[in-house]
C-alpha cells in the first residue's frame, strides 16, 4: 500500500519547510560571519536550503517520478 495524495503533500511540504529553515540559518549566520570558515558554513547552508526547496517543489509537482528509489 502506497502513500495517499495527502501523505505525498505532507512530505513535499516538509522538504520545503526544511529548505526555508536552512536559508534562514544561512541568513542569520551570513550577517555574523567574520571568518572565512564561517562564510563557508553559510554558503553550505545556502546550498542545502536551495536543494531542499527545489526538492520540495519537485515532490509537490510529481512525487512518483522524483522520489528516492
């Protein structure tokens, strides 16, 4: 038995919300980043957040073809 459409929507929203949280953390750290290693961490948070936002959008659009196998 597979996921219902509502379950798929919950997963997509979860990925999207995690992406927003990573971007928020990036924003906060970026304004306080004084050293080069801190700037790299902020950049990593940005990349992770962008990835999760896009994944959430893809899952919401077509869960079956974009899910992990």
